[in-house]
C-alpha cells in the first residue's frame, strides 16, 4: 500500500538523475514516490564508460561551464562515495596527424586549473619509450601525457542514491510504470502499474518529475499529453570487454582519425574495458545492442595503438546504452552537448512538471540541486541543499580512504579470500557488515553460487537493494557475470524464486 498522499514529488525514472533528485528531495523533508518501469539503472545509467570525469574533449567545444562543474563534482563525489569511486590516471599518447601536442598541453592545463584539485594529482609529460607505461604501445608512439580522473561503479551509484532516498523517507517502486497522468490546478493524478502483477494504483502528487531518460519526450507526449517541449536526441554508446591487455592500474585515452576518442580501462581485475562509440539512434527507445561495425571500430582503435592486436572474437562481453542528450542541433553525434536542460511546464496555473533533458553521471548531484532550485517557487519553505558533503550509504569509511578500510576488513574477517574481500569492500563499504555479520567462516555465508557470490550477499541485495533477478545481481549490483561459471544465472533465478515463494 502507498503511504502518505498526496506526495510532494512523483519522480518517474530510476536512473542516476531520478534517484539523485529523489534523494535530494527526501533529504529536504519532501514526500517522494519514485517509480521505475524496470530495474534501477537498467538502461543508460549502467551503460556508461564507468568514469567520473570533467570531460576533457568537451573543451574543444568551449563548454567550459560544464567541464568546470564536472571537475568540481568529481572531487565531491570522490569524497562522499570513496568505496565505489576512486582515482584513475589516464595516459594520452600523442600520435602524429592527430591533435597537435601544443593543443593537448593547453587543454590539459585548463583541465588542471578550471577547478581546484584536492585529491587528484595534476598532468605530467611522459616519454613513452623510457617508461613501463609505454610498454604495450606501438613503437612510433614516443611521447604522451598523464592526467587524472576517476572510475565509478555506475549502477551501484544509482542504487546507493535510491537507498539513501528511501532511508530518508522516499518510497521507491521498481518494475512500476506510469500509465497516464492528468493535472488540475494543484495536483497531478496518476495511474501506475506493477509490470509483474499488472496491479494498478491511483496516486497524486503536487509536482511530477520526468526523469525517464530516453523516454522523456515520449512520456510528455503520450502519457501526459504535453507537446512542444525541449527535444531529446538519442545517441547509442557501445563498449566491449576483452581479456586484460596490459599490466598496471592506469587507463589509456586514444584519439581516432575521425576526431572521436576511445578509452581502454582496467576492468574487474582480469579484463580491459574499451569504449565508447557515438551512433545516432533513430528508432524508438528500448533495448539496444552493439553492432558488428561498432565492434570492429573499437578493435581497430586498439590495434592502432597497442602492439598486441585484438579481434571481435576476443570480446568476452559487450553492452550498449542510449544516451538521452539534449537536442542542440549539432550535426555530429559526438559533438552533441552532454550538458543538461531542466524544463518546467506549469501553463495556465496547473500543477508543474519538470523534465530532465540530457546530463551525465558526473554532474547528477548538481543537476538534482538545480532541479530543486527550479521547483522552489512551488515548494514554500523548502529546506536548503544538503548533499554536497553527505556520504552515500557505505561511503562513511573511518579514514575516508579505501586502503585502510580494506586492511581492517581483511584483519577482522581473515577467512575472506583477498579478491572477495576487495570486491565486497568496494561494493558495500561500511554496509558490508550487514552481509558478513558475525560470520567466522565462508560456510556461515551460505551457498557460493560462483565468484564468491553467497546466499548472504544475495539475501542482502533482495532485502535492501531491490534485486529481483539474476541479471539484476550478476550485471548491475555486481559484475560477477564475468566471473561465474555456466549455469550460475539459472541457479540464481531458481534461488530467488524459492525466496519469493517463502514470502
């Protein structure tokens, strides 16, 4: 049963922007209902390049405001979620015929100085043939630059925002879609449906927040009958994962002849993540997959720079997502702005709807603040912003550093294999105690489904993180799908079905 109504906010969309807005609003004392038609982060927000970054290439388009905001947010997010976000050094080789070295130096100087850096080191020049960093690169690459950004577990970032929102009073409903909504002078009256059971409910809210990502325009036009708003431009971004191509914890950023850039990033210990592409998506929003042409494009990029070539047959996993970018009429998909636009419609004195167009993971927290600022005239007495220094669940590490926290966990739970301890510490931070409890052996954690995924962890994910299927667990709450044997997904779904039957 739904709780207090009318809600202050009905948020539609369980990606990074929807959960970020829901969290911010709940922390200001507003009553929030958040609905997601699938799983949290099921689409765009789990299909990123797994980076918290300023966007070095956006400087070419003179998007200094966005880059500066992203650089500021990079430091803030690192501080509030040090378990799922960490520093990462990037190697940018200079290749003849691409952007000249002087341009790269100027761009990196701006990147270092557009916003204050507290935790991350600045840029340095490297002679690739005299450094171990250059070992995997082709011999014609002799110089380059090293700069800082951060990696992130993108899907977990979404889940942690939803968890914090719920712990602050929000009601989060996954696998629940908006059927239709109409408004009068004071309220939205909406019908929502549980997509599993088909059960429908009527809800009301003072404000509707349309954070449905790729579906933002469709929701406006078809579900609530509003036309003429800002447009969304769908761009498909695809990634491939291949066996580890080099040693070291650094990433590479490569320039292509077409002006695009591609990253090669250490991934899940045993792999290298390569991406992304930028392909216009003209069809309706929905599930997307990498094309053969995209796979070849990413392999060709790697082969242009690395000594050891790869081929499509080397790909062990791939994923694609639709980026719902604000349509700024740019001719090139890779040049479309990654900035966000917040549009409010409250015509004729009706209850307002705020729609989110565009955005990127790095700036989600600031986007949420901006959204509440725009809604403040409709929310008398709105409490001030608060998320800048408030840890996400599990992020309150005793020293603020991951290394000492992992060392303490390993000491307190010596029965945990080191890779398992590291994975659990990264995924759950201080919340790992809710999984491990008083366990003094692996046997106390129950059946191991493969890759160190135990009954205790699964039960936690079901109880606290809205996990309902093997896919939710193996590819979004964790990336253990890369590490588990054949048959794990089927065994896990059977276990989840048995737990549902117990309830």
